[in-house]
C-alpha cells in the first residue's frame, strides 16, 4: 500500500521536555524504530510537525542583535524542514540501511485571503506562564493564547491548497524511495498576480497538509500518529469512551478541541471522504503504527 504518516509533535519533543537537540534525536530514533517496519512492505511518506523547533528559531532570531528584523516564518519553516528532515533521514537509514530515503524542502500553497490570517490559532514555541507570555508578546509584537494551563505564541494557520512539489514526491515513491516532506505543513506560500510564489508569515497545520498529500498521491492509508490511543467520545467528561471504528460523518458530529484533536479529525475525514474504495485513515499511538494500518488498534475511519 501507499501510506502517508503524520508524526505528532510528541515524536520529536514531549510536552515539558527541554528542546535540546540530544532529546529530539533520541525521540526520533525511537519513532524510526516503530516506523521502519512499515517501509518493508509499503510505499511510505513521512510528514512531521515543527511547532517547538520553529519557536526556538523564532526566539533566537528575535534576540539576535545583528538583525534589524526577525526572520519571517516561511524562512524559519524551511530551516526546520532541513533540520528535522536530517534527523529523520539518519534515524530511518540506521534502521533500514538497505533502503533509500529522501527529505525535501517543499512549499505549500495557501490562499492570501484565507480567514486564518485574521484569527491566528496555531501554537508555536515554548510554554509560558501567562505573565511571561504577555511580556514577550509586548516585547516582540507576538499574539499569545492559552494552551491548557499555560500560554504560547500563536500565528496564522491558513488551510493548505496545493503541494507545489507534489509531482516530485510522486516520482520519488515510484522509484521506491521513502520520502520525508511537508515538515510543519510545508513552507507557506501564496501566488502573486504575476504568478510568482512568495512566502507568507504563517504555519500550516501538518495534519491537514498530510491529508492533502495523501489525496494527491492517491494513498491507501493516512496515519495520524500522536500520544493518545484513540479519539474519545465525550472528551473531557466523566463518560468519555474510545472510538474504535467510525466514519467521517460521525466524527464531524463531535465537539473536539480545535487546538489538538480537531485538526487531526478534520484531516482524516477529508482524506476518507475524497478517497475511493478501500481507503482508510487512523488516529492512534505512535507505538502502534503497524496495527493502525489494518484497523486493529486506534480510531479507524472508513467511508460512510
């Protein structure tokens, strides 16, 4: 099968963990051990988040006295694609030295008039106490919002419309190469009136980009891997129960957190709704990736 895997942020950096390189490399090594068996029998595309990493680079850029202006988020996103892509390439190559892997820096087209630019919702960077978050926002011109019991910076998150390098990804898969791409959802770009591409200040949801890639590549499976085992019915109540086998229409009827599970559910629904017979998606734990492919574990989503 052709499988697109969306690695959750916990695969790179666990909540509350110091974002040192050594910790992230170790987390990715463990993730690669789980993903490598998929590459033995399937064509695999790996996408990943970049929230903490792009946040670190943004802080470094804002604090650099040599700069008159911080680096824009499209440039920072490209940097994280190269950094995380390198770590994943190395970890996967160590697990399967006889396979070929490629990591590409790709652009994702968004609409310049997307409402996401007017209401930033994408969390990036470190977690702060409210007072510190507001102080940083005043100092750097950020927008901040509450994330659980802490506060984080938020940036615009427009919906992905097109993967600019989609044909290249397809070609690499046809050559039996495992592809790492769309890190952080891809570098956000818009098309100007003259037809040129131009980067914009945004971060695209990586799960929605993964769904777009999966549709464009006519994938058989989309796996959204995170640190929870299932989507929960009645989330946050005394009666929450795991959803095991379900459909897009049922998932869309649920009231899910927009900052966490909501985009993941939206992504798998989009993929399954647009797919043909036999396509399926799953949301579940990174350590259960192989079982998720066949719906043995996790929340398995098939057509209505």
